[in-house]
């Protein structure tokens, strides 16, 4: 059975939502809610059709990589509308305690309807005790967060010793990185992979290099760098046609068993 949020946490979240109706989630794969600043109506329809299949593929790989099993506590940072979380729960027959953190109220509400234990909160101040989660998942979130030092500290804090995280961060080497206005380029170089690896290691989170590299090597979008395909590389319809975890900015990280934090 999935655990429910403590009453005081649920009440605080509801109160926060009522007094802070934040801007709605901009990157949602959901009927009626998939318009964004950078995506056309046609591409949005394509994304709507493809999204369930993409998330199912991603969930299968994430569940396997993190070795999720019934009874595990999993936290997703930036859970959006809960589509990835739902698929991950389904991979374990719904027997994991899947928690989500989302800043936008309406998205958090919809995510809760997907069977996720949702809390509207900030990833810089997670409403959980130290050493709570067996696993952590976050995709396409950290590239938007200015205070990367704080968010990585929070990730370390809430993971149990020996716990793993599956992290996907949009990278400047990807074709559409600069098309999203709030993506943060950490190094003004062609890739931020080394930057993030160094930061995780500095904070006490071990980057599992071989595990991470296998997803990076599967990023078939590199074919759009070929001269006769380069004009297509910034088209959002093509960008969404690939598995969202086979990316240059995929990191499998682990909190050491002997960690004192």
C-alpha cells in the first residue's frame, strides 16, 4: 500500500496552493494543456500522441536501472502532470510509494490523480526528513534551477545511504537547448556534462560513469547533425520522437553507504 502524506504536510501543501496559485506548467504532455511558448499546435498534437509511449519506455529503463521493488520509497523532483510517475508505478504494479514535488499547483493536483503522493513545494527546500528515499528521479528540471548547489544538497540529504538517482538534465549540446528561454548554460561551452559530474561528486553523490554512459550512447538524435538533416534538428516534433532518457545529460548517481549526511 502506498503511504499517504502526513496530515500536517497535506494541510500545509493545500494552504500553500490556495495562497500561491503559481503559473501553470509550460511543458505538459496532456490534452488541453500542451501549448508552450515554443511549440506549434501541430507539434503539440504529435507530442500528445507520442508521449505515453515515450514515458512507458523511459519508465521501464528507470525502474530497471534503479532496481525498484515493492515497498520502495521514490521521489520525483518536478513531477509535472504525473505521466512518468504513473508509468514507473505501473512497472512495479503500483506497489512503490511514489512521491512527487511540483511547483505549479494545477499540475501537482493532476499528478495526484495519477496515484502519486504529490506535494506542491520547492526542490530547494524539500519537505522530507533526511535519509527518506530509496530512489530519486528527475528529468528536465535541474537545467532550470539557478541554485544548483542547494538542489544537489537536498538530493543528497533525502536519499538513503546506498540510494540511487536517475537524473536527466538538458544539455547545451542538444539542438533545442537554447530554444527554451529559461535553460541555464552553466559553462558557456558545448556541453555541461563535466560540470554536473564534478558538482555531484563534490557534494558527495557518486556518479556511476558506466551506467550513465550507456544512455548517452543511445542518443540517436545525433543523426540530425548530418548535413542533409541539420535543418530538422530544431523541429520540436522530431525532438519528442526519441526516448527521453537516452540523452547526453543522463546521470546515474548514488549516495555512498558510508555517507554521514
